[in-house]
C-alpha cells in the first residue's frame, strides 16, 4: 500500500517537473495581463455622505419615534435614487449622464438599526464624486422638507374651506 502511494507521488512530481515551464509561463502571462488591464482601467473615487432621518415627535413615545424614523429611513432610501431626484442632480450639476447611468454610480443604504442613510457616489473625479453625493443629499433634504408642508397645506386648505362653509351657514342663520 505504501509503495503504491510512493509511486503515485513520484509520478505526480514527474509530471509537474515536466510541465513546470508551462505552469510558470501561464502564471507569468496571467500576471502581465492583470497588470495591463489594471493600468488601463480609469481611477474611480468614492464620496460618502450620511443623512439622519428623524420622524416628527407628535406625542409618541421615544421608542415609537425611533421606530418611525427607521421605517422612514427605509422608505427614503428607495426615494433617494428616484428618477426625479436623479434628473434634478443631473440638471443642477450639468452632468452629461442619463439618470440610469447616474443611478448605477450611486449606492444608498440604511445603516442597520439606526435612522441613518449612507449615500455613496462613484466617479472618475474625486471632486465630482463628492459633488454628486452632496447634491443628492441636498435635493433630498429639500424634498423631505417640502413633503410635510404639502401635506399640511392640503389640510389647511380643507380646514379653511370648512371654516368658510361654517361662516356662510352662520350668516344665513
């Protein structure tokens, strides 16, 4: 049994010795190809910004407010890469990209068990990567501020209509 194993090992080592030049040549060729491909690839830079999502505190417990903030963060994470946000970023920065190409260079993620959203932009220019990440955050902050205002505006106009109807009713009475 031992001699069979020894013969197998000798046979394997013999094959390896005979083809060592081919193994070395393939390894060297793979190394050269990897170096050339790496040298030809453009440099890519990343810039990251972090957003804090806070839910309105409307008499809820602190735990409920935190949970609401986490749920909002999940929702906002999806909205950050919306078509309208990306189109606004493109027009504001004067980029020559399509919204789809810009979406491919932006990564958004919620930080687990927090109310934080991380926005990461990749680009061949470090300044442009930072501008894109910051502009996405700025545009979204503007949108997030306008969202409740629009909701309250509708509520206020409904209330004003009810008040006006009550005034008319009072005047008639």
